[in-house]
C-alpha cells in the first residue's frame, strides 16, 4: 500500500472515531432534552472533537503532504 493510501486510511479512521463520539454526544443531548434538561454539549464541544481527532482542514492537508 502506498503512503498516500495509508494517509487516506488514517484520516478516514479518525473521521469514523469522531463521528462515533459526536453521535454519542448528540444522543446525550437528546436524552437530556427528553428529561427537560439543558444540553450537555454545545457547539464548542463538537468543534473540540474535530480538533481532538485532527480532522480540521489544515490538519488533513498536513497529513496528506
């Protein structure tokens, strides 16, 4: 497998991990809404996941170099 394909696979794996985490966050927000509570996670928390997994634009460009 070429380095380019390994890089693509890495980014895809990071995206999958981020999606799993964000879906969990969304589920908790829905549960709290159902309980008539305020959301556990706001926009900043979701943006933090993108940074945590290094899948923002510049990070992906750096991996693909």
